[in-house]
């Protein structure tokens, strides 16, 4: 039997409510999307838009290899020139430190990976909250957004959806906070209409189900009578009350 530990373990609900590292990400995302801190929100919005534009119009892979061959070629040329002039290790190799090559310290990497792990668990917990309908409104919003993206991706490119999604994510919270009363009233009205329609549909389905069960039961009884199943069944003995003498025996 393998002694490998499982990749993920369920965290008790009581422990989940006592995990403050998640709160800072919730606060950060809320502050960014609601423009509570204009400078940080502007930097985040501009960075995302710039990254999308670069991904769209710049061939990043070609740019990387272009810079790589120029850097390597220049290094080789400068190194050979230094060896020719100095008759010793060239200019480039002389920059190498006496202790060897540069390395990344473990003390630098560990905090980064710990923070990434907390961020990953934050996303995982939030997805589970949506899947297990911890908040009905949030799950409904996720359903509508998923359905909308599924329909739109058939007609619009993924890049266009991502670009529109970034703009919507940074604009919708501001609009909602400004017109929160009106939007909440419309949502409540729509919820009542949907609930009423759902109740009517449930009653109609139940009525049709009862009719179908009754009709099917009649057809089954008629079929049993035609094949003589009921006639060939032994008669059911009538229940007789025990006399006091028989009970005494």
C-alpha cells in the first residue's frame, strides 16, 4: 500500500470560518473592482488591458527568441574580442563572480510558494461555495455567466470575451453601487416572478403526473384481466374472527 499523502483534504466548516488569510484576498479584490483605491485599481486595470493587447498583437514567443539569439550572439562576440585583446578570459566570462553562478535562495522562494498556496486554496474554496450553493444568488450569477460565455464563445473569440470581461469586471461594481436600490428592486421583482412561474409549473407537472399514473394503472389492470391473470389467482381467504373456544385451545 502506498504511503503517499492525498493531494487535497476536506477542511471542516468550523476551520474554514477561522481562516483569516482568505480575508485579505476578498478585501483586495473588492477594493480593486469597486475602485476604493483609485491608483491600485487603475494599475490593475491598465496592466490587464495591456497584457491582453500584448497577447493579441505581439508574437511573444518570436520576441523572446529574437532577444535570446541577439543576447547570445553579442555575448559570444564580446567574449572572443576580449580574449583576442587581453590574451586571457574575455570580457563576459570575467563578470562571473568568484563564488560561482547566481542562485535563488530558498528563503526567497518559500514565502512566494506559501502565498501562492494560500491563493490557490482561496480560489478552490470559493469555487466549492458556488458548487455547493452556499449562497443561492452567487450560484445563480455563476450559472448565468457560464451560460452566457458558452453561447458567446460560439460567435466571438476568446480574446474578445476576455477583454470585455475585464472591462465589465471593473465597471459593473461601480454601476451597481451607484444604482444599488433600483437594481435590487428589479432583481427582487424578477425573483418573485420566477418563483411564481416555478410554482405554477410544479403544480402542472404534478397534475399531469397523477393523470399519467392513474391512466397507466388502468391499462395495467385491463391487461391483467385480458390475460386471465386475475382469474387464475387463488381466492383470498376471508378473515374470520377467532371464537373464545378456539382462542383457548
